[in-house]
């Protein structure tokens, strides 16, 4: 099933002080969790919300919510939409947008360019 990215909105963005340590005990951490919302009215659009957290100890902590809107070429059920999104590994499609936005935001905020590793979905 084919679908296209039609819009991206950053609905929340916070830059603040980092915690004393990261959950993993490493000096840097990047986390992204996604959630799918199916439009029951038109049956062709979905919203993927990505909650992103990025920490660089002794520098900053950034959290953001990215809302990605996708449109299917044909009507689908909620279950079909979920299946197609999983098969497409949607995290790989949205990651470049998230990485680019976060990098530009931090650089424009006066920090050095972060090194965000490529994400490998489970």
C-alpha cells in the first residue's frame, strides 16, 4: 500500500538543563517513541506522533513532539494502516526529518553540531 508524507508539525519543543545522568549511563542519549492515530472520518490519513528526547550531559536536554501526517492512496482500516506503517518501518522514514530539525535547532541555539547516530528500529 502506498502512502505519502503530506505535512510535519512540531507541536512541542523544550530546551533545558540536562539531568545528572542519563538512563543508560552514557554521556549522550537519543530516544524516539512513535504512536499512530487513524482518521476514522476520511479513512485515508494517519498521524504519527514521535516523542523525541535528546540529552548531552553537562550541555543540554531537548524534548520535542513531531506530528507527521500521511495520506494513503486508498481507504484503509485502522488495522491495515497499522500493518502498513509497521511494514514500511515508518521510523526510518521520519528519522531524517527529526534528526535534521534537532540538529538545526541546537546549532541555531548556540550549541555545537550534535552527532546523532542512525536509528535502527526493532
